C-alpha cells in the first residue's frame, strides 16, 4: 500500500475521532499537543486505525506514537 493512501486513511480516522478537518492535518502535527487528543481519544484512534486497516497493533508501541507522520509510518509496517 502506498504511503499516500495510508496517510489519507490515517487522516480520515483522526478527523472522525478528533473532529478536525482532514485537510488541516500535517505529518508533523502531534496527536496530543497539536490535534488535542486526550488519553481516551488515543485509544479510540488506535481502535479506529485497527478497524480502518484491518490490523492488530501492539498497544504500547501504538500509544507511543506521537505524530501523524509517525502513525503513518507505524501503520505502514503492518499493512505492507
């Protein structure tokens, strides 16, 4: 799967969970500081990514991901 497609789908999930415009999401944005994710929403994001990509991620590793770009790269390891 192309990184651009993964990124698009990651942004879709972030947009739905955090109620932000997908067009405003940048790779360098942090999920917490820039996009306002709270701890409960971090779990929702992880569940959303797992559902969107039909994958199971390591919870500790997934919750350590800080930025949108890192999330795209992290999920890329699971879908290739």
